[in-house]
C-alpha cells in the first residue's frame, strides 16, 4: 500500500468516525487489512523467489569451488604428461639414430 492510498484511508476513516458510521469504519478497516495481507503475500512470494535464487547461486559457487580445488591436481597431471612427451620424443630420436647406425652397418 502506498502513502496516497493510506492517506485516503485515513481521510475516509476519519470522515466515517465523525459521521458515527461504524459500518463504514469496519468496511474501511477490512479493506485496509486486505490490502496489507495482499502486500504481505506479494512480499512473501518475492522472498521465496529470492531465497530460491540465492540457493541456486550458492550451488553454483560450490560447483566453482569444486572445480578450482582440482586445479592443482590437473596442473600436475599436465606437467607429468608434458614430461612424458619430452621423454618419448627423446627416445624416438635415440631410436632413429640407432636405426641409422644399424642401417649403415648393414649397408642399406
């Protein structure tokens, strides 16, 4: 409920009070109560939506944390693979040299 509506309620309620119209006062009070209940319901709905959004964001944060925790392990695995690759390339060069030496001995 906005300020304008509340001030209008106060004016109407005061007018009903001055006129001694208890039925009108009760009706105005019920309308005000209904407006506040509607506003509370809307705020509760918004709060639930925000809570769900926060829960989703927390889950995403945890997922990202989980990925970053594996980062050192993956970096070590990459370093190991690169080391193995260098060793294999060195072995290939040695085997090519050995093959060339054997071919020279045989006379090919």
